[in-house]
């Protein structure tokens, strides 16, 4: 693995770490399987990219991306809670609709941001080279978001959100509207995912309607990987774990792509297949371990 | 305090499985009443509590709580007035969260949640005082996850949580049925103490006739969605298990062969 590839993996691991925090929030905290992320990641990229092309400040465009992501999440959550559509199906509906919406926002299936202003130009105080600056900016943003999320989950509202995922009957009988909590949590989750999308677009210099495919599977893989490596005893540790998982996942991908097995050489387009297999392995290992123990006993 | 008039609830209406769980039931619970409710399986006891708590909405009838018509209020809104303990010891607490976090949520019952710190130092001192009453040593385990505790411990916690802020009405739905006899007795004793000390209005559903007679100042017997017996005060004190069994056989005729469903 070259140094560039190594730094590149860190960069991706950190920026997609924001997405993974969002996936953690829905899948783990709320117990709400949400596939909206495959649409809200490119949504964030599309909103941020289109605004920059139209001359809006890059920071402002990220704010708009966050709001757009939250709105997408809210749509999924309302479909699920108020219209009683199964959560998985509700999120697929939103994801599908977002495909068309993202093309509308960009005016075409993809946008280039070459020679357009991005947040990285205005943040380059020390004249760092781009390949170092970008991961550093991502690190700062991810750490801020992680700390804010940790703090939020320990507020009264955050506790109610956690309880909604753990035992909705209990928290309803304590006077909390679980529908409101689900709408809040799924919106927050997709806001983080859209922020990741906007940052990816600005760092890579383009936004593409297809860039969200496989996001949820990568997110899940990162969450599971991080949990098994770091553990999930407390909220603070759990959010740290999923970020570690995100970086390790991207490093593992780079390694996998750099090896040649016989005539078979993996290409970036094999990524989703590798990820899918990885998720299956991660999910079945506990079951297999259990079976092995049973046989031995 | 609690006023129920002409309440009717039918499940699976219009299908082959249609069951009328509550049939135009009316009942008035006075402030300070401690009502025990008995009846065989399917009598509608739990459905009645769920209707009062707002877990289900009735087909017909009116429920008034402290003078307010709450018939169409959702469950979380009624929670401001109602404390609940469920039959399943796992239902009343969050397993993945700590004891203090569970208590913190209970201490916000009916007051709404804000973006303020969830568990403060002052909360902790208050929770410790409350937990000490249990005598289970849980006051030293505030940070432990509730999932680590036994069913009896969790049910005791749920009871404390339901009464952490004084509820206008305490609903207990066979809350000792899933516990072993010794633990059940302890939880029951705690229930009686809390209700007496806080002077609560309470409705306790039970399968156990002895418990129904020992506790409370009023006893209601339900059968097929109706109240078939309602005694209070000295008349209740004079009742025995034999009287209750007799009452059952009178009203149910040949169905008394079913009396395994009733625990003595």
C-alpha cells in the first residue's frame, strides 16, 4: 500500500465516519433499519455541489445539505410512524424518490466542482498540501460531530431517544411521544449522512447521482466491525467504535484492492460485492461461534 | 378521580376472531381508592387497564381522569397522570440503559424532555435515597445497566419509577404474576407500603384472590367484559376466598370446572 493510498483510506474512513455515525443512530440507537442513506448521501453532495456552482458560499452549502438530509430523514420517519408503512419499505420509498430529486437538484446526473471554491481553500491556514489538508479537516469535523452526538445522547431528549429504540412501551408510559423521537432521530441521522455527502463532493470535486449506492452496506459493515474491535459498553465508546470501524473498513478495502490473486485482480467496482460478503461474515460469526460451542459441549 | 362510562372495546371487529373484551362497562374510582380487580382469563381486566392508560382507544364510551375527558388522548399524554407497572418485568425498564438513566426518564414523566443534561448530581442523590428504600443495595449500582438485574429487581425498580413523581392514578397489571412466590410477596409488600405512604389512588389487576382480598379497600370482579361484583370497605374486609369462589360458581354455572384459572 502506498502512502497516498494509506492517507486516502484515512480520508475516506473519516468523512464516511459521519455517515457511519448516522447509521449507528438509526440501526443501533433507534432500532430503525433505515436505507434512506443511499439517497441522502448523494442528496447532500447534490445540494452542496449545485449551490457552489451557483455561487453560494461552500460552508453555507453544507448547512443546506444538512437541512436537506434532515428533511429526507423526516419524510422516511413520517411515512413509517404516521402512515404506518414498514420502516424498511418507507426508507426504500424515500431513497427511490431521492434519485429523481437529486438529478433535479443538479439539473443533470452529475456535477463537476473543478475550479470552484470549496471549504478546503478557506481552511488552508498553514499552506498544507491538499492530500494532508483534507483528512485533517475531516478529522476535526468528525471529532466535533462525535462529541456533539455523545453530549446529545446524554440529554433528557437523548435518553428518551435511546429508550425509544430499547423499549418504546416504557418510554411512552413515561410521557414521551415515540413518533416524535423517531422523526427526530432519523432526521438527525440523515443530516449527518448528507453532511458526509457534501464533504465528499467538495473534496473529490464532483457530485454524482450514483455515489450513494452501497452506502448503507458500507455503513453497517463499519458499525459491526467497530463494535467487534472496540466494544459498545457505553455511548461514548460505541460512537468511537463505529468511527474506528469506518477507518478500518476503508483500510481493508485498500488492502483488498491492492492484491492480485492468480488472474483475479479486484477493482473498485468489486467493492460492493466485497462489502456484502464482509457484512454477511460479520453477522454470521456470532451464530457460527455459538454453533461450534454447542457441538463441542 | 377515574370515571368510566359505557366503555366498549371489540378486537378484530368484523372478522371471524371478533372478541368483545369490554362491554359497556361503567365504573367510578374515588380519590384514594385502592381497587383490586380479579377475574378469570379473558375477563377483560388487562384490556380495561390498557384502555385507561391509552394503549388502546375504546370503540365507545368515555374515560375521565381527574375531571378531564381523556378518551381520545394518546398514551404518552395520559402518562402525565398515570404511573404504570406491567405484568412483564422487562416491560417497565430499558435494559441497555443504566439504573440512573431509567430513573431520570421516570423523573421527567409528564414534564416533557428538553436539551438539558439527563442525569444531574442532584438527581443522583434523590435516586439513591429512593433506591435505599428497596434494601437491595441498588443505590450503589446507579451506573449498572438494568439488563443485569433480576426480574424481581426490575419490577421493584419499575414500581419506584412509576411513583417517583406522584401519579394521580397508579395502574398495576398483574405485576407480580411473573415473579417467584417469595419475590412476588416482597414486591407486593412494597406496593402496599408505597400506596399507603403516598396516599395514592391505585387499580391493581391480579390473578391471585388472596392478594385481592389482603390489599386495597375495594374489590372488583370482572367476567366477560363486565363488572359482576364491586364491594368496598367493611363488606370487602369480611370477604373470604371461599366467598369469591362461590360467587364465581354462581355466575359462571358449569364453567367453574375451569377454576384452575383462579389461583387461591
